[in-house]
C-alpha cells in the first residue's frame, strides 16, 4: 500500500501541451520544466526501428539524415498521426521532466490538451498513448480553454472572453464564459501551413528548393501578416536550384513572404469572423470591451495582431507568453480546484 502511494506522489502530476511543433510539460509545484520540438529520429538497423533522438537533438537532424535514419513528427494537425512513435516521445519527455536520476518510477496524473475539434477517436488515441507511457489517470482539456486560463482571462465568471490560439497544426478560436466554450471552432491551419506557403512561394518565384529549417527561419525573421509599404526588408537564403541542381543563394523580400502567407492568414481571419458571427449578443458586448487575446506560436508572427484588429474592428492583444500559455493553463487546471470543472475524463 505504501509502495503504491510512493509510485504516485502528488508532485509527479503533470500537464502536457502535446503540440504538432512543440511539446511543453508543466509539473505540479514546479511549473514549466520542458519545452522541446515534437520530433523523433528513428534509426533502422537490420529491419528493426529504434528511437535514436527526441526533441531538439532530433530536430537538428531534419533534412540531414542518411537513409538509415528518419525524422518523424508523430503529431499532425494537433492529433496523433503515428501512435507508437508518439508513445515513445511521451515516455522520453516524462523521463526528461523528472530527471534521469529520479529515484522512484512515476505514474502521474496527466492533463493533456486537445484541439476543440478533435474526434472521439483522436481523443482516445491521446489517452491510450499517455496511459501506455505511464499515466495513472488521464484528463483532457480543450486547447482554447487552456490558452484562456494561461492568458489570465476570466473564464470562471459570467463574462465573455475571446481567445485565438494559433499553433503549429491548428488554430483554435473560442468564446468562453462560466467554465465553458460558448462557441468554438478549430481550423487545421497554423504555423505548418505558413511554412508550406513560404516554401512553395520561394520555389515558384526563384526556382529554389529550401528545407524546413530554412523555411522556419524565414517566417521568424521576416514573416509578416501584412504587406510592408516597401521592399527594404530583405534576407539571404540558401537552397538547391531546380534547374541546375546546384546550391544557390538568393535574396527574398518581406513583401513577397507576406504575399505568400496571405492565404493561411486569411483562413485564420475567416475563422475569427465566423466565431464572432455566431456569438450571443451579450457575450459579443463583453468582447467589444475586452477585445481578443492571441496565444500560440503563430501569435508571434509580425503584425498579425494588426491584421486581426483591422479585420474585426476590435482591440487585439498578444498574451505575455504566447508559446507556453496552453501548458500554463492546463497546469493551473491541474493544481487549482476551482478550475477542475474545465477538465473532462479521457
């Protein structure tokens, strides 16, 4: 009896934002302890596939591996695409979160974030992966609710609040009040679609193929949701020329990248418009006063708050720590009894 209690100490409980691009882990009493890319490198030897690296180490291998090593993202559009690899990744992150030298094996309670539009099958896959990775109990929290809690919105009060969480695989748009989602929508457009749009634009305009890491760097450094007034912001990038097959260095402008991102950004704006059109009048009145809060990695895209404000005519703010808002909100729901009502059994 004593041993079973030791296996599951309260301090071992955790909340996980299992994202398409990054996984963030919150441990009870410690806060955010891990923020790593959701990437796994698999090595095949004599027909047997084994995990070679996970997280940052695996991400460094993207596009640079020999035939025997494959880099995999086990999540797509915010849900599990490769069950076995996702399970191995979760196990690795649990070990990392507690430390390699942790004395006792841990069987924590886990709170895991899921897209609001995920199906029962997708939610069951997340539950099974977490249980097989060692969780004693699994609860789910919808990502927009976790994002709102992490951003400090009054989700427990009879006050309407609106959050737009732009992740790697999905964008979650929700109007919240009294511990519930008064309206929510999830579109499978996020940072990954932006990367694809940039890569396609460079290929089409310059006949140059660029890799994932280069595309992500372009987005972070000169990506913009609005077209600039001039072409003064430029960036040198390297890739492989489609015609000659030789390495080539080119110069791209912020204006052409903004033009490339017009479509994915437009999908996000459309989701926000749809949410506002379906919001009850009293909640809409609250949103006019409080405005819209943006979270997630996509909220860091230059001028996306300006674009959303221009589209809706409402004040728009970016949360203080948009990358970790979802994990912080899930962690607070794990620790604070007042927020337990927002959790649902897996």
